[in-house]
C-alpha cells in the first residue's frame, strides 16, 4: 500500500468541478488552471469567484506570504531561520509536505488581532485597539504571546475560514427574508428561538448581535454551523421515508433501528493472555507510522523511542505509555492485514492480542485526567472502528471528550509540551464524534464548544535523531476541513429548522458546492485526486475522493427528493442540473466499489452506510422517468448496484447494523427489478 509520503503513480489530476454532460458521465475532464499549485510552489492569480459575487484573486500561497510579512513586522517575536530556498522564503526543514521535493513556509509568530485574522485584513498591531477595531467599535483581542502559527500546515484551512463568512452572509440574508414573511411563526435557520422568544427584537437587532469573528459564532444560539446539528435528516436510512424509495422495503425503518441493533449487540469478548509476541514489533511500528498515523496524526514519531523505552521498563503492564505502545502495535498489525471484511468470520482480527493487553489497562486510565490518557482513548477508538464496534468507540470517545473539556476549560491545565498533542487529540475526538452523529442519534458530548479556542496542529518538535516515520499532517488537516464542511451541509440543509424550498436551496447548495471546490483546490497536489473513475493506487487520495463525492451528493440530494415528490419539478433547468450533479456524485462513489477498501481501517462502518445511502438514492432515481434519463444506461446501473449488494453483504458479519443494511439493499434491489418489469422497462 502506498503512503502519502510516497510519490503516487503518474496520472492526470482532474478538477472535480468541470461541467459534464447531463446525459452521460465523461471520463475525460480537463485540469483546472492552478491545479497542483502547492506541490510546485507556483503562484497563480486566476480570480476565483464565489456564487455570491466575491472575487478571490489571491492564491493560498500569496496569503501565506502576506502572513509572513505581517509576522516580520514584530522582530521580538521572529523565530530563527533554519534554511532559505534562494528566493527569500524561509523554510522549515522539519515541516515538509507530502514528498521530499515539496517545501512549505516556516512557522512564524504573528501579531494580528482576532478580528483582522477572521476578516483576513492587514492588522497594524496597535494597542489597545488596532485601526480596524477602532473603526468597527469592536473588542480588539490579540493571541497570547508565544502562540505560534504554522502557515504551511494551515494553508488547507485558510480559504475555508475566509469563505465561511460568505456562507454566514447568505444565511443571514435568508433569515431576514424568511423572518419577514407575514404570519410565519417558524424559527429561523440556525436558531431554536422563535420570534416570540426574542421578545420583539427586530431582524436588524438580531443581525447586529451576531459576532463578526467568523468560525463557530454564526446564529443566535451561538451554535457553530460547522458542527453536527442535534436533529437532522442526513442518515442513510432516512431515505427510506422518501417517495418511491419507501416502496423498496416491506416494512418501515428509521435510523433508530441501527442504534437499537448496536445497543443489543453481544459485548466485546477479549482474551486475557499475559504473554505478548514482540518479535515483529519493528515491522508493526513502521507500518503504523507509514499507513495508520497519516489518518490520525496523534502519535509523535519524534519521541517514540523514549515512549517505547518507558513502556518496556513497565513490562507493558501499566501506565499510558504502555497503553499507547500496545495500541500502536495493534493498529500497525491491523494495517498489514488488509480490509477486515476479507478476514474469515470467526478468525481473530490482526492486532487483537495487543489490543486486548491495552484494553486491560484502560480502567486505570479512564480515571486519569491528562493528555496521554486522552490519547489512549483516541487510539482505542481507532481500533474499535477498525473492528466495526461503533457504539463501543463512542463510549470510549465520551471519556476522552470529558478529559479534554476538563483540561481545556482551565488555564495552565495543559503543559506547554503537550499543547501540540492536545490539538491533535481534540480534532480526532471532533472527527470521530461527527462521523457517529451523522448516522446515529447519540448524545452530543459538548466537545465542539472548544472548537474556536483550540488551534490546528503545526508539527511536533524534533527529539529523536532517527524517528520511525515522518510527521505527516496534510491528510489530517484536509479531513478536518472536509468534516467541517460536511457538518455545515447538515446544519444548513438537513437540520430540523432548515428550509426545504427550492428557491432557498439554490443559494445554499451553490455556495456549499463552491466551498467544496475551494477545499479541493487547496489540497497539495499529491493529495488532489483525479475526477474520473480510474482506480487510484494512493489510498489517501482514494479516501479523499470518496469523501468528496459523498459530500457533493448530500449537498444536492434535496433536489432528488423534490423530483420524486413531483416529476414536474425537473422542468426547471436548475433543478435538473442539480439532480444531475447529485446522481453523478453518487455513481462516482459506487463505481469500483472495492476502492473503498483503501479506507477500511478508519472508515469501514461510516463508508458502508454512505454506500447504502447512495445506492438507495440511485435506486429511486432509476424508478423515475425523468431522473433515470440523467443516469448511465440501465445495464450499467444494474451492474453497479449488483456489485454494491455483493460488497455490503460481505460486511454483514462485522456488525448487526451492517447486516441490516445488507438486508435492506438486497430486498430493495429485488423489489426494484419487480417494479421495472411491471412498467415494461425490464423484460
């Protein structure tokens, strides 16, 4: 299996946003201007225009240059330079990108206040208030001295942070228009307060009360639109309530069925052997840092030797160090065994002896409130996801969340040397919880309330002269950005207060799709995946590609519902075009379904439910005269669906929720064929 650090096979990097025919899916999509800009450090100036009219003429690298220029205005905060690339750009040799030929900007201090940082404006650094804050009559807050930002590793998220303000503006415009509708008592998007609860506040007062600092502050309830809403209709099984699709099953289902099945599941049975085979530890450690840590980025390769020696001195019997080492060995061993779906039923999964030994240490660590104990919980959850135990993973994550909230809620509770680790543990907890909440109706832990005060990872400090692997952050940062965008989609389109009118959806879906395109453009070239359906050898590209198509599908999914409810809706060209975008993204996710094996270690359960969702969607579309015309030929669709049914059946022994999913799509396909024969589409 290739890693992010290796050079992917030579292939054309295609843009995911190039228009295609409505009648067929093109296999050849031209590359966009500026594709691969981050690997080559070539700066393009092609303006990028948001659907709402804002033009971005700067590349993300130009943003980084400006950030360095602002930083250089404060000589007392300037960091020493380790190297120069010959063009005046200081580079950090430790913070490299995906391959050895790519260099990224060095970590530099900055004096920009939070308002200027959020608005991407040049800050003059004046105190107590900078010029912009004085003009806005806003509170001027500077970061604490000593907090360092890494321009290179944050480039992926810089553009999303900026354009989130655009979405905020669109949302507020929609709130204003809908709140002024005569006689309406509906709640506004993003709030659970009705007009009566606001005690007569005008919409202008409401808008003025919203902070302008950007991330996580939109909405009267102060609930971030980048977190999963508590009530939403995103889950896969919610599609079984749609017209046409509900006729594909013999009895009603809802997402609660999946949760109940996991609640009733037999408890995890683990061995109690006191002996461990340590003969292959070197191979497992190497596999972990090459194949696993890229997904989670939560184990420091630069202090691995000291961590391992501490665990060895304890005989792997006590302490968080022992637990971390055992979990690294478990996950490293698992990564060498291929997809767990291919392991015969009844055979012990790879790495289970190490995991069992780590599991025995967890009770003592659950009562310790330090960052190493929280790190143990994250790694434990990672292995539980690998063996498809989502509810057990959520239980362990809840413990990690409580530790993090306790540590983050008080100044000085996290030692300076653990700050980088705390950021990585935090974001892993947010990502895991968001994936679970997308499909299961589980209590929210509250961890998201700290989103704005926790920074993004910048890079572990060098400690070990010969680390077992490199500290790769690009995939992890890309996943953080994409997960936040997925949550944004759920909040703005699928939450209980979201509007379902086509007119309102047009603005939202266009803006969200634009943000998805910007996310793709911000990826470093080695992570930019080809848009066509050619299988990808690089597993990290493959997973990002599938996650991209899943996100694009749910952005445009409401248009499919509109047509299934009323076939005449397809007459609207915009509706037809958006239906085509949705169905194309669904088919892209389903074709070559075995490509999902690349992400089975971290994402098998989540990915399987996403596959089920897209399969139900295209099944319903094949039964609609107007929607079926937007799909590939019937024979091709039958082949794709049949492969999916076989693939999901191969997962059914792994979890009761997946067994139910396999039963549902198997029955749905049988009933779909009967329906198509009844209307003369099939012989």
